[in-house]
C-alpha cells in the first residue's frame, strides 16, 4: 500500500501524513525531507543554487525512488504533481488524496511559515493570496487527477481515514 497526499503548500500534507502513518502503523515519507537528506541541502538551498527546474528534476527522481517502498504514506511537495509525469507515476503506484483547502486558509497558514518556502519568501499576505490564486488555477487540474478529493479548511485524520478505508476496500 502506498498513499500519496497531494495539494498546495500549507494544506496539511505533512502533519496529516504523519498522523495517518502512525494510525495505520506504516512508514511516513515527506518527499521534501527525503530530497534534503538525499542531496544534503535544504530545499531553499537547492532553489537558490540551482533554480526551480533543477529542484523539480531532483524531486521527480526521488518520487520514483519512493515508489519502490511498501506500506507507506508519502506527502509530496505542492508542485510535485504538476511536473513531468509525476501525477501518473503516483496514480500508477498508489492512491492519491488531494487535500483541497481554501485559498484564504492557505494564506493564513503560510503567513506563519513563509520563511521556509522559497516560492513565497518575502511576500505580503496580499501577494501570497494573489500567488496562490494563480498557482491553484494551474495546479488544480493535476491535483484533481487524484483518486480522492477531500475538501475543507480543517481536514481531520478521521475524515482522511474514512476516505482511505473507502478507496482501499474498493481496490481489494
């Protein structure tokens, strides 16, 4: 079993992923942390030194690698589904859940953690809202290829579990 959590940055992929993996008794992988460990650099360092395209190449390589792992919940970066054939790779190797959190809630969350996010570092709340709005128009079609879409500004583990159980039963 491989469960991929996709959605825009700040939607809760990592925190819900950890909770879900603990509940299911499986491993958890945050793809960004996996990349940082593999290349011995932070995501901002990779962006600053090599640019976004180089980062996306590294991200795709690492995504393919984690697809070999069994019994795992994987939280992927917000842009990962939108580059190369990453979304198809995830769908073909597991079940994707799109955590669809509203744009205003995303702004609120990201304002608290923007220093660690290269794409929004230094932006005001208004600039972040505009940026998210544009990016979500581009990314939503990729995210919506997920086998399951969970909408809400406060998605809880219980709701995610209900949806996981439905999908996993259908797959058996």
